[in-house]
C-alpha cells in the first residue's frame, strides 16, 4: 500500500499536507453539509485535496 500511495502522490506532484485525507476528515465535511448549520450554503464546491490544487 505504501508504494501505491507514494506513486499516487508523486503523480499529483505531492500533497502539501504530506498525506491523503483520512476518511473521517471527509466524513466531518459531509456531516457539516447535511446539518442545519449549512442550511444557507448553495452551489458550493469543496475540494478535499490537502492543498494539491492551488486556489485563491
């Protein structure tokens, strides 16, 4: 598994956080989005990539 993960990270050019996201980190966002705390969010895209894609 380590070799496959390193290969994927190298293909992406590395991940600034140094590792892929853990499933529970993605689940935290999903939990927030389905909660009443996110009722005013519309048409938003969330990228969970550890900073791989530069954004402004």
